C-alpha cells in the first residue's frame, strides 16, 4: 500500500491494523511529519520524502490511499497525479482518496 501525503501516519496505522500483512510505503513532502509517522509505526513501513508532483515510488500497488492531502494541489496537478496513480495501481487494486469538501449549496453539504 502506498499512502500519499502520509503525514504522521495516522491513516497508514489504521490500514496496518486492518491488514497486518500489508507492506506499507508512506510518502510525504515533510521529513518531520514522516519522523512522527516512524515514531507511531516503527520500522515496518518504508518512508519516502517526496512531493506529490514527483514520480511515484515504483509499483504496482494493490492499494494507493490518501487523506487530506491531495486537495492542496491545483486542478492540473491533481489530474496529473490521478493519471500517475491509475498507472501505478495493480489490476484489481484500489485508490481511496478521503477528503473533506464543501458543497456548492447547503443541500449538497448535507449530502
């Protein structure tokens, strides 16, 4: 599993609990954040300091996940990342991007 914008490793920790045999790679642009992830998760995962605009670590990946990171990119950079993620996900694999977004109307916010 590749965690994009992994930060302190919170999401990767939940994945590790749910899938104890999973091999984890955490990617984040801030080495200090990955240092906190290392304190949380130990040496089990691989840690990669890198920007979401950089080439992704070599796959294929059974799962690529991200939470509260991709929204920092502009629209063109998001499209580029999504193309690269699609190419990196193994057949039958998944990409899960968890974000908070505001709807254009109160009704959409409620949905």
